[in-house]
C-alpha cells in the first residue's frame, strides 16, 4: 500500500505545482479545500511542506509565495487569503489533520535566529523550551543540523519567518502597511490563540480518536522556568507535559497558545549582536547570578528557595554532543528590522498586555502557592507569567538594538511607540478610561511591581532616547512630537515615583538586608511582629529588581540612575536643545513671513530676490505654517513635562531659556558653527554639528564653480541657457587669447574689457575661504570670457520686450531699436568703468 500511496501523492503534488502557474488564486484555494477534505493524511503529508512554502515563501526568500505582506484590503484576493488561512480555515484544518498523525517536518538550524543558532552549534541548549528534544543529528556534520517540528510548529515557524525574510518588492510597493493580509492574520491568530475572554477554542477538526493530540512531553528536568530567572511564579503543570487525551480540554489545547507565542518571540525578537550573545551566554555571568540567587535564598529569613535557583542546568544545559569552537563570523547575522517588523512587534506587545490584564482579579491577588494553583486553569496561569517570562528579556534587547541602530529620522516613531506601549500596560486593561487628559491620570499603585520588574525598560531606554534626542533636528515637527510623547508618558502622576523607588530597591546594599532580618520570619503568635512580614515583602522586591537588572545587564553592570546627577545634566542639555529649537523655529517662521510680505506678482518674472544662497537653512519643505505651530506646541509641552518628571525649578528654567534667547541674536546666527582648524580646512565639532542640525549657525555657502555651469534657475529659460552657452563657448574658444590680452592691459580699454568679459561674482567669492579644489576651479572661472547667460533670464527678456514696445511707440523699427539698446548698453559700461572707483568709495 505504501508504493501506490506515494505514487498518488506525487501525482497530486505535480498537479498542484502545475495549477499554481496556470489557475487563479480563487480556483486554487477551492481545489485545495476539496483535497484537504477528501484525501487522507498520508497523502496530504507529502504536499504539506510544498503548500506552506507556496503560501509563505521559501525561507531563503527566493520564492515569494502569496506575498501576504503586500496583499492589502483593497485587493480582491485579500478575503480569499484571509479565509483560507483563518484559524478555523482549511489550512489549519490540514495542520490539525496531520497533527493527529504525529508527522514531523524539518527546518535547517541555519534559518534560526543568530543567537539560537550559535547556541546550538556551540553545544549549548537554548533557554527556549521550544527547541528541546527536536534536534536531528545527521552524519554530515553540525552545520547541517535540523529541527524536527510537528505540523503546527512548522506552520507557525514559516508564518513568523515570513516577516523577516528579505523580499524583493516591485517598484513603488513596500510592506509597512497595517492593513496588509499578514498584519491582519497576526492579529487574528493572537486573538484566537491568546483570548482575553474565555478559553482557547478547542480544535474544530478532529480525527476518529478524539481531539488533536499535543506534542510529546519533554524531560521533566526542563521546566517552564527555563524562560526566565526572576519570577517566583511558575506553572504547576507545564503545558507541554500533557496528562492524557481525556484530560481537561483547556489543558489539552493551551499548548497551541504557547507554541504560537514562542515562535513569534523567538523569530521576531531573538536577534542581537555577537557581544550581547557572548555576554548573556558567559558562564561567569550565569554563575555569578546563580550564586547571588543562592545567597539570597539561603538567608534565614527565606522560607523556601526561589524557583529555578537550585541547579545550574536551569541556566545552561549541555547537548549530548561536543562541537568545536564556532566560527563567530559565520554565526553573527546583520539584523536590521524594518518598520513593518516593528509595527507587528507592537501589535504583539499590545495584545499580550491585554491578554495578561484579562486575568481574573481573584487569581491576580491570590498568592502564588501550590494551593492557589490547584484551582487555577492553565490559561490563567499562562496569563500570569506571559509578559515577564516570555517577552521581557528579548523585547528589551530588541528595543535596545533598535534605539542604537535606527536612523535619526521620523521613522523611529514605530520603535518609540512599541516601547511606550510596553511600559504602559495600564492602557490595555479593558476598563473604560476616565475622560480626563492623559497627564492627569494617575498610574494605579498595583502597577508598581510591574515597573520594578521592568526597571531597565524605563530607565536604560530613557537614557538611550536622550542620546538620540540631542542629535535629532527638533525643529522638525515629527521629531518634536516624539520628544513630547516620551515626556508626556513619563510625566504621568505616580510613575516617576515608582521608577525612583525601584532604583532605590536596586541600590539597596545586601548587608542591610541581612541586618534587617537576623532571626527569620516569625508570626505574631510565635513572638514576632507584623513588621517582619513587611520586611519579607521588601526583601522580595529587592530580589526581583536586582534579579531583573543582573539577568539583562550582567552581574558587573554599571547602573546609571535615571534621577541621578549625570542624567539630570543630560536632561538639562536636552532642555537647552529644545529651547534653541523653539527659537530656530520662530526665526524660520519670521523669515518665511518676511519673504512672503516682500514678494509680489512680479516674482514670476524674476524681479524678486534671486539669490538662492541667502535661503535660511535648517528648514525642511514641510516645515512652514501649521508645522511650525505644531513644533512650538510640542516643544513647549515637552518642557513642561520634563519639569514635572525631574522636579525642575521653573525659575531656573526660565532664566536658562531667557539667557539662551539673549545670546542667540541675529548676529550670532551669522557666525560660523563651532569648528577646529585641520590640515585640510575646518573640522566640525560635536557642538558645531548640533548647531547646524538645529539651524542655530550655518556656513555662508556660495557657488564657487564655473558660473556658466550652475543649475538652471526657475527664473531662466532652459532652452536659451543651453543655446547661449554653446554660442559663448564657441566665441571663447576662438577668441579667448585676444580677450585675455585685452583684459590684461592696464589702460582704459583693459578696464572696459574686464567689465564685459570677467565674472564679477567670482571676484567677490575670493574673499571667502575655499578648499584647494575650489581654488583651482576659481582660477579657471576667472579667465576672460564672454557670458551670454544673463540674456536667458526672464527678467532680461521682459526688459528687452518693454524696450522694443517703447521703441515701437516712438516709431522705431526693430533694427533701430536694437542699435539703440546696444548703444545704451555700451554707454552704461563706459560709465561704470569711468566712475566705478568713486562708486565703491561711496
């Protein structure tokens, strides 16, 4: 029976491949629905890998698949794809059908995220339980290792990997829209498998034996604590340790929820630099953290050891093989997340907060003991630990990488909002918020533990953001908005106090903890006091904060306080930059108003100012009018919020701004930016760069090349410019020597020739500093020559037209008018040559 089945499956696969190139998507999906319903799992098993690749594309990006990231709601194929890939759709039906038969599908280790791949190739089992007991060991060597995944894991891996696979998009298209099929499917999967209300729906497709079976249980020595080292709350029953098919349906089905979340987290967030990987995988760091936890748990005041702190294999589990030292150059990957990637991560963060916050109040307030877990469903336990255990570390490293490597432009807004979404879980509680403004909403005290257990998310990333903010153009309304958003979030009442308290707990000396509780905890009936229970809570809070910081930054980290003197100086520097940007925005607005007031309808003819070198620098095209008003508003409110966060004295702040305003007058703006003299000219300092970015100072830029080759201006006729350039070039080539000889004469004729044949603008430019290249170009441009380009100006054309009209009114013909105009031009040149020196003295 095996041979006919294999032959039939091969014939089916060949037909599907042929249809993929000839039939439209709708007909293909209809055929697939029939095949999934009618064919047995043995035949579907062979077409499943090809079908997944044809939908999501190949892992190497060569095959594009259905282009889910480019398929938007406006497309007629959008509904077809979303219905086919729906959690209750045909594709998942196929997955569950194969899941019941316990088929396995291989994924090369080379396609895993860099840190996971490096971990496996080094011979160390990754912390994520998703990759445990799934390695296949071929004879060809370590670099061809594969992971054997069940159908659901294989499907979710390819779906998650589709986001980070490099795609060659058609010109004019990009995948950053939030209404794409991929974004909608991510949202649908999260709502289905991580529901905020009710349980995870059981699989609607089952075989004759009952519900779909869960994956095989892994070793009991690998617990759920492998995902984190700082939370005392553990699931009593690991969701992969399924009891039996007849067990609680919620316990039977929750494995899909954890698998989906682990796939998303590992594929989307588990990317960071080689240095960070070595830091986190260093045995010294892990051993130091373990010794610290053991010392805390061995104190007389502790009734029991923290979970996961008793054995070293919680942190590092060696694989049953030995590998040579890996080639780090091959293991390190260039990780540059796209804006689309960050937006999907933000969607994940927001949903996880809503999922975790849907925990029942009685479950949330109960103590994490074995007795309380006896009446808690696995889904409720999953909600309790999902953010801290699954997401915290990898999201912190992901955001830290983005903060440090993202370009200094407005696209950083996606990263910023992802960060702000994570540090504000109270926004996703599902409760109806009061209509009062955000800055008046006090952060509830119940979130104090969350702030403390995620302290670095608030303090370290805020410091990194400060470093970015002082290097951005705050005159740009989009950049000013980002500064305002951060200041607004941190200015929420009670949040700064929570952060400050968390820093105090981290800085608590260890000897003080031992001194506080010399005899352990005694209940009041045993002669103790109620203060001992409070001391126990304080000690536990200190342990949580220290464990969080050490697990992310290492035992030897140099922690900088958010409310310390160093950061306060950085905040004052940012305030100074904000004040400077406000004044620059005001000058840009005033300059634009003056230009608008001085312009008239004759500017179309070039009668207005044509000096493009005098254009005020520091302004972008969209930064005018309403944008400048928004910039003022954002920066003003950002200053107010920063004062609230760091309790700055309003008097000192006003004095700083006023002093800055008096020093930044118009004369100061015309000074050169701060720079030092180098071998090849001036070199900008950091202060000079910030002055240029914020438009405070600028170089006096002038065109120093060949005036004949300047870009064609808007007040010039392009056809005439090119025509006159060819004519003047021919004349200069033929009579250049005679013109140079004429201009070199010291008498009156020489002066007259220099008036008509020498460019006066190049002479004026000699008073400015030039680079060596500019000086050589200037020498060539100062040679005597004829220039007819002024005749191509609309201003000159209009003036000549008016003179011919005036001549016609005087009954002069075209030839006579031309002779009069030439004679007038000659007399004007003669006059300027005779009286130029006198005019200069005046």
